[in-house]
């Protein structure tokens, strides 16, 4: 049986044994689930269901580009300096001082437990998994399907010798999918690990988790990637909260940030930032160059397809924030980023 059609496998595993003990010992875990460190609504109220359903069924054309998303030609280098390649949604490659870290790799056609239904890609992956350079680490922010993709993880585990660095509990999914336990590192908030000369730190985020009917049995995180002299911050999926200023004070300044700016809505404002909050997050952590993520690839919210980039660009200008909005697959030199050419406006 094609494992892509095995919904039970797609849902993943449950933490047991020593992994479960670490989960239960976490300060973030109480009464059987992980919790945010500020009050957070993670669901849609019953009164909002009709409005949300109506929005999902209308305005579909505006939520998709009218012309093909332009993909950049694959570019490669020796990973020296600091380069970031955004592949779409939240998938990105960080090349930092001779090492490579992949964030939330999703190569499947749909972000769903089945290839027969669910949000479908609006553009193909700019590069094949077999064409990726050697990776030192794959970092996962949380276990939602648009960030943790079983077929992609299994392929990378087969093709690469990379380590998988994940929040608490997420390792159970990877182990069920055949990733050796020796290649999985699980971290709680404010814990770190060293991989190939890099320090990877799990930092707080304001979100939730779950791949089936149960929620919040695994942790979610933002991430700090530290090289000998360069630093990158990745927000993961999150609502805006004061913790970003604390991350900036402890780990900043950052040469670059990758910040979630898309898939927002009034009914889930606590768990997904609007673009203006994304720019505020970049400022809070003391970021240098901001690269917006979590937009353009999947239709996950009622806003227009181009709106996240437009609003981010406008807010970045207002707050004098250095910004790059690359095409999917475009390799950005953080020290010499490309001028913004509003490519998304030409196809919206």
C-alpha cells in the first residue's frame, strides 16, 4: 500500500516511554496537554462557524494567483556567509557559515493526511528533493500538515544523513515513519542542541498542535539558528505575544528573520499573525533582513492571495525594516539582498 494513502500512518505516533516522560516533565505541559504561556484561543467559536464556512466557499479566485507563480532557477553555493532560499510556504534552506539547515520541508502536493483531499499547492516545488545539497539539520516548528509532511520526511531520511531537530513529542511521528531514534533530537522551549558547529535553540511561540482529533500533545516552537558569528530567527506559526521581545533580548540581534505573515483571520488571531504583527515581531527580536514566509503556496485563509506580501511591504516601509520578498527558489544573500520587484502583484 502506498503510505501516502495510509491515514493512520500520516497522523503519526504517540509519545511513550522516555519520550512521554520528557513531555510530562515540561513546564509547558499540564493536565494532559501543552499550553501557551499567555492566554490563547486556538479554536473557532460556534457562532463564527457559519461565517468562516461562507468565507471558505466564496472568493476563491481572489485567494489564488491568476497566472503561474514564477519560480527562480535553482542556485547553489558553498554555504559560506549567510544565504536563505525560500521554497514556498514555510519551507526554507538556511546556509550559514558553511552549514545547511532546512526549515519545515513540505514537498507533497497537498498539506493533508491524504493525497486525495485538502489544500493543494499553488506552485510546484522549485527544486526536487534529490537535488538538494547535503543538509546538516532539518528543523520542524510543529506537527501541522503544512509544516510536517510525512512523505518528505521519509524521503529526506533516506537521501540524507541529516539530523532532525523537533519540539517535544514530535519525534514520535518521525520514529513511526522510520526515522532512526539516533537521528532525532527533541527540545523543550529554551533548550538547545549543537549540530555540525551550529547551535539550534527552541524558543517559545503562540500556537497549537495536532494531526488528528487530539490537540496539543506535542509542542510547537520558534527557532534560533546560531553559527559562529551569524544568527537567524524563524517564527514558526504563531500569534503575536511579548515573548518575541524576550527572545530578542536573549538571543538577538539576528542577521535575518523568517516570519509568518499569511493564513490569518479574525477568528484565529491568537495563533496566526497578521502582516503588521509579523513586522513587529522582526523588530522585537532585533532582526536585520526580514523574509516573510507562510504565504503564496497553499490557500489556507479567506484573505486575498497577494495581501500578505502587500501589507508586509507597506508596514516594512513604515517601520524602516529591511525586507526581501523572493520568488520561490530564489537564493538570497542576506548581506546583499535583491531589490523588491513586486513580482506577486503581476500575477495576483
